[in-house]
């Protein structure tokens, strides 16, 4: 539409689906409703009785007159998003153009044939149409991110010359379902659920392995790995629930029947838990980087306790999430399960997470400097190069650095799909790197399998000792009475000794033996 078309002699009256209004009133009503229809989840404005838009949490209101650039600039400044402002203004301009076209068509095509009147439905303009017909128009480009511009929206003109109304709302209704690319939405939902489910299926056994083997769970770094895996497990669970119960529910049910519209306490609790465990991911990753750097900077000063790390993992994320919940519950306790943007208060959650990522970038730089210094000290050992590359490959998902590639959001289908895959698959990658590709875990599992196969001996290990032997079967009476171990069958002893293939690399602070072999010179060193 050309600029001069707006400033020509305006029509007297214009019609939208709620009634017929004077041109100036029509402009304000349609422009304000354009915003609410296009961005139902971001109510920056509140509509007043005099057709003005009151800016939330500010002391001024403006009439959204699309012909007044000063007013529209102030309203766009309140929105704070250039793309949203352009889409909103495009809708307002199309509504004004529709009003002009209504008058032109009425003057040029007056007929006695029963027909439905020209109207504006909130998104698109519809011309006078014969009764008992279905008419179509191109899908608007400014409505939804899954809108396809190659499809058409449909509207039914009934036999009595009125536009078909939705029985539930008793309002004229247009079918825009053909404009929405449901297949793309389903792909994103499937990708989200699938990646979270796969991650959970990898994380749960990894966490079990870390906790089952005593030699593993006694190590500080393994305990921090457990914190990270548990955080990812709960994140995956709540993300699956949110995707199925809330996000996908919008496309399955009528708006008034969705969980977002009902705004139940359970829905808001689900949002809080999802947000909290997502924050624990960032803090646990930060703790992993902090612990690695501390070990490298003070090799012989291993932390005696991890209580500070635990508080950082689970306590610190609770603070911004509780503050955000209080703000939403008191100032912005509106509908849609707290999904609406609230004048930048989302940065209460975003800022700590971003700071954790920035900290991990600094940790990675420090770790790489240390590793490359070691390479320069031993340039002729290719094994060190392989270890360095392996360390870098592990640290990227461990520290969450791949998330830096999706911070910028261009609002495209490809970027959204890529973001879903990268974010939700991180837990599975961490489980694979830290557990299933870990040689120390392999040794523990291998030793456990050998113990199950051997009825003669049982291998016991702890953090402070090397391998111990406990003779449990077929002991001769002489051994039970306290005689020396030399009376033990030599073949069985040889078999038992060969079963021991793994010796911890930890420095031995204490070496003990079971009661069955205390008197044996074999263990007295």
C-alpha cells in the first residue's frame, strides 16, 4: 500500500468482525487488536476504554494511530523488539488499507444479490462475497512463525448472507489452520522429546555406575559428575513434560481449553521447576570447570570437602529463580503459565546462566594454556597431543560451550530445530564422554564381571588401598584354625592372583589384608 493512500479522503465507516465503526475508531481498534492477536504471549500493553494502549508498568498511554509516526515510535520503544514492531505495524497498515477498499468496493459493486459484507477479521481483509460460498485469501506474513505464505486462509459465507460464526464465541471466524505448518511444529516437538528421552536413557545408567562402584564414588571429581548428571536427568524429565503438556497442547486443543489458558498452579510450578533445573545445568558446568582449574593450579592441594561446590550447584540457582517467581507471582501473575515477557525481568534468570558460560570460557582458556605448555615441554611425545585433543573434545560439552553458538536467535525454523537438538542432547553427550568412554569405568565393570565369574576370590578395593584378597570358598580346616596360608591349594591361589588385573594409581596410604591372610608372609611387606 502506498503512503498517499493513507492520507487520501478517509472513509466514514469501516467494518471488522465485531461491528461497524467510524474510521478513526476503526484505526485504533484494529491496530491495538493486531498486537494482541499477533503476540498473545507478550502483553506489553493494556487496552483502555478509550481505545488507547497503556504501557505496562509505565505512567503513560497512547492511541495506536498508525498514521502518527511519533506515537508509533514511542509504542515500539516500549515493545523493545524491532522485528515485532515491524510485524505489528504491517498488520495495522493492512487494516487501514482494508477500510479504504471496503468503501471502494461498496461504491463500485452495489448489487441486490444476497452476499456477506466486506470485513476485517483481525488478520486479513475480506471483500463482499456471494452467499453460500467459501472464499480464500493469502495467509498473512506477520502472524505466526510457522505461517506458510504459499497457502490460503478460508472463510465461509453462509446461505443467509452472513459470515460463519464460531458457536463457542459467537464471533465471525476464519480458518487459518491451513496456514500453520503443523509438520514443522511436530518435527520440533519430536526432536525435543526424542533428544531429551535419549539423554535421560544415557544419563540414568551413567549415574548408577558412578554411584555403584565405591572406587568411583569416593573420588571428588566423580561426585561432581554425579551432580551434573542428576541435573541433566531432571532437566530432561521436566522438559519432556513441558513440551508435551504445555507447548504441544496449544496445537491440539482450542485456545480456551489449553493448559496455558487455564493458567493452573501446577502449570506455573512446572515452569518454575523446568527453569530451576535448567539453571542448575549451567552452575554444575561452572563447578566442573572451577574444579578442573583448581586442580591444575594447585596439584597437591586436593579439596577435602565438596560442600561449597554442592551449594554452588544446587543453592545458587535457587536464588534467581525464587526472585523471578516472586516477581511473576506479585507483579505479573497473568495468564499463560508465566510464559509472557515481563519488561526484561527474564534477565533475572538469563544473567547468572550467561555468567556461568563466560566463566567456563575463561576456564577453558586457562586449561588450554596449561596443556599447551606441557606439549612444549615434551614435544616429541605424540601421546600428549592425543590427550590434549581428547581433553578439548570432552570439555566442550562438559562446560556447555556449544551453547554459545545458539545465543543469537534469528527466529527461523532451522535455527529453532538446531537449538532444540544442541540444548537437549548435551546431557547424553556428557554421559557418553564422562562414563561410557571412560577407561576407569571400563576397568571397574571388567573387574566386577570377573568377580562374578570367579567363585574362589572376591576383589575388594577402596580409595586408600590397593587390591585386597578375601578367600571365601573351599578353605581347608587348617586355614580356618589359624594356620598359615601356605596350606591353601596352590592352583586356586594362582587362579585368584591372576584375576587381579587392575591396580589403582592412587598413592597408597594404607595397605591392609583380610583376617584370612593376616599371618601370611605373602602380604607382609
